[in-house]
C-alpha cells in the first residue's frame, strides 16, 4: 500500500544508570551532572514514526500505523472506517504533522458525513482518534490531497482538490483553539489550475 505520510513522535522515559567511575558525570564543557558516586536519573527519548497508507487495512480505507525504527517493527493504530464508524475517513493522502499541542493531524480524501473527506486528530499518548472536520463540497471544499501545515499564528492551513465556490478547491484555515474553519481562498481553473501541491 502507498505510504501517505510520516510524522515523528517522541516519548520520554526515565533511565537510571550507575556512575561506575565514582568521579561523577560531567557534560562536555565540564558542568557536573552528579556528585561523586551518585546514580544519575536522566530522561531518554524513544522515537516512533507515524505513517498512513491510502488503502488496505481492515476496511480497505487505509490505516494509520506506528513504526519503530529501532527494531523495524510496526503496529496498526487506526483502521479508517469510511463514511461512519469509529474512525471516519477513507484514502488518506499527504503527510501527518505534529502540531504544537503534541497531537498528530491529517486529512483523508474521502469518507466522513459527506464522503468529501475529513480532517482528524490523533493523540499518540492516549491512542485517541478524533474527527475534527467534515469537508463539504459547496461550503468547505472536498477531496483534500495535500498535507496540512501549522503556521506561526498557531492555525492549521490546508487545501482541497475540489469543491468551494468554483468547484476547483479551497485554501482553508483551521483554528485548533476553537475548532473553527475559515475558507481563505477559492481556486479558479483559469487562474489556479487543478491539482494542488503541498503548501
């Protein structure tokens, strides 16, 4: 299956290690980390990658899965369920992004209430999937193919391939703080063409 996107997520755990030297541990510039003979406790970050496939899975609607580059293992976290179900959405495209709130965000090209695609949130810490937005052809665009970005204003921005005022897609803003959608621009074929690329 086609891999649609990658996002990295870091989990911190505490690691205890013995100071065998009994001289204490120091940074490269000589700053003491521990006193002589003291066992230091330090954070260790374990990296996972989160990716999507645009088809396959239990419902053939694509999956969101976790990949561990340390041992090359993977596990399916989400089976997309199309129009309804626990994980609405179908045929995810573009990449997942990790936003400033620590959650992963992505889009599917189809599925959701209108079968025009969804914008979703995935919390790796709690393995919780939340549909944040149903795209709607005439009012909110349809069939997103690209990746989201988070701008310096904290909002997410993305594009759709279809829908909007002229039927050729929209550029939209999604506010994470209050879950509001704003149509920023409606594409016109004569000026903007058809297929969209990532922002």
